[in-house]
């Protein structure tokens, strides 16, 4: 009898432990508006894009602590963004190649795997076909002060992807050679919680669209938030920018970024 009681106790503990991750998961219907929830669960994706539209702002943000921080992350002393791109996705964990890796902890490793962005494909409107988005991508090792450890110079020194431990609180640098925007280094900051992770990319150097200087340092910001929704993973991606209001840039801006977020999301899911 004592042996059976002990086995039952162990079984109950196992069941409780197995259920622990779900305690931290969000419910998709609780963090989205009824309209967005209905559309997202039907289509699996929602996309919004605006450029030079008065009063525009982020409007797809899920109601989670880190997603809410995205909107407030644009510096108050900088010109407000006049370009917004948002994409919201939901996918069933069991549909991934390795469902056991569909966790926030592993998402934090994927979002630090800059070298795996090299060679990913996106649809190029200019070429009218699929093309390489990043010709080269890697983690940058900045020059730091030997005493304080503070970054003195970022540069483009290549290093291995930094995947050890939690992503929370880390600040990394990534070089991305964009087929349309050229080479630039991004400062990437992370916040990680039990049920979500946020990676924020900010350009350290100017970016061009053809001969035109389109993005000054700090004025192109990309965000990637991943949320655990129990049997599902939700992802919220944004691009915000403050760019010159030049007519020749309108079409180029829209076309350059309309398919980029989809390509980055595909890259992320292919690693789960």
C-alpha cells in the first residue's frame, strides 16, 4: 500500500510539473482585440503598413508587458516615425519540425543566431522574384574598455554567435549586408521573461536606398517579440523609421519593407 501511495504521489508531481509551463503561457484571445483575434486565428497572419500617414502609430501590438514596451521605445528626443510596418503571426507548436524547441528560451537563442540570417530569401518587388535579403550576416565583437568593459568602438570585427545563457539584458551587435540597403551594424537589445522575449534592432550607421541617404543612425528600428500561447507561438514584428519625406522614396520604402518582415519570420520558424 505504501509503495502504491508513493507511486501515486510521484505521478501527481509529474503531472503538476508538466503543467507548469502552461501557467506562464498567454491566451491569444486575452491579449488581442476580438477583431484581431478572429482575423489572426483565421488567416495566421495580419499585416499593416503605413508611410507618411498623419496620426499613424503601432496598432497591432498584443497586450503583453514586452509588446507594450515596443511602442514606448522610440526616443522622445528624436523625430517621430513616419513609416510603420507591423506583422502579427500565430502558429501551432506541433506544426514545427521540432515542437520541443518552440520555447521562449530557445527563441532567445534563435534571435541571437545572426550568422544564420545570411542568405535568407525575400520577394524583391524591384526584381519581380525571390532574392537574397542578407548577403552576409554575423555577430560583431566591439572594442571594449579593458577596465570598465564599456563599448569604445563597434566596428565590424566578426565573432561567433553568442548563444549561452538567457538573452535577458544582453546587448549585442550584428552586421547585416542588406541587398538593397547595404552594410550596416545594428545594436540589438534583449528582454526575456518566462512567457515572452523581445529583441530590438537599432541601426548604428546610416542606410541608403540607391543614392539617397534614407535612414540616419538610430532612425531605423526593428522589433521581434515572441510570446508563448500554450499550444501556440505568437510573433509580433515591427519596423519603424523616420525618413525624409521625398516622393522618390515612397514606393521604394513600401516595397523594400513589405516583404522583409515575412522573410525574417520564416527564418525564425525554420529553426524550430
